[in-house]
C-alpha cells in the first residue's frame, strides 16, 4: 500500500474470526483518496481457502454501489505456500 507521499506502508492485523477482517479491508479499498487509482493493493492471507473466501466477500462489499457489485480489481491477494 502506498501512502500519499509515495512511500510503502505495511499494516498487520491479527483477528480472532475471518469475518472481522472484512470491514477494515472494505473501508480501505473504498477510500481511494490520495492513492493512485491504478496502483495494485496487496493482501497476504494464510492459505488458498482464505484467499477464495476473502475475494468473494470483497466482491459483495466493494464497488461502485458498495454493495453486491460482484467484482474485485486491482487487488492482489496472495498467500504463503
């Protein structure tokens, strides 16, 4: 994630439930103020199952109408493994 001044930043969150990660990620992705529209955002998850689940949750919550648009673009969700 790049900041306004162009420097890279890292935000690490520990959650007790996967559902707890969705609202802050949605909020971050919906707020493009000061960030380049064409810059890719990166999210790291523990495995492929969480990746598939998170992409589905983001597709339901991020978008032009901010509800059920069904697409996530410009987000690289990777996992270690």
